[in-house]
């Protein structure tokens, strides 16, 4: 019995699946901090990458190259979040908040698919992290 021939739609879906599974390489990210990225966890959430640091991979328990990031959210928690003014996403009327900084391995991040603005005060605050290189 031979293999069945796949339709062009199936081939395209397979190609997209493996491209996403391979993920984008860290070379696809901007060279300067801070920058917006997507977290490859759950719903591809928006996050602000602020620095580069080693992070622990929870599966292998080993240290890997990683990013320090602040996840963006629309829900306000007293004392736990910082509001981003103005909202970087011009198409969204709800306010955006940044959670506290966390570290994750680089393979959890994708370049952002939207062109989001970077408020000046965030650029000034996190641009000092570029001097480490």
C-alpha cells in the first residue's frame, strides 16, 4: 500500500505547524532592549522583554540563556502591576498593565506580530540594559 497524496491545503498546514514548532530564532528579535514579544505559553501573550539573563529550564533543571520580561495584562491588581500610558496598542481602548519582572528561557519567546509603540519612559528606564553587551 502506498502513501496517499496530500492536498495543497494539508501541505501548507503541515509546513506552518513545523515552522511554528521550530519557533523563531533569537536573531529575529531586535538588538536593543526593551522590545515587545509574544510568550509561547497558552495564548501567545504580549510581554515586554527588558534584559537578557540566564534562566532555569523547569523540565531539565539546567540553566539556559533567557530573557527577563514583564508580561502585559488588562487586569489591574493593586500593588502588583504598573500601568503603561499611553497604551502601546492603538487598536485597544482598554488600559495595559505590566506585571513584575520574571525570567524565562529564550525558546518561550516569539517576535511580536503587531507593531506596538514603546513609551519613552520605558525606553529610558530599560535602555541601560543594552550597555551589558
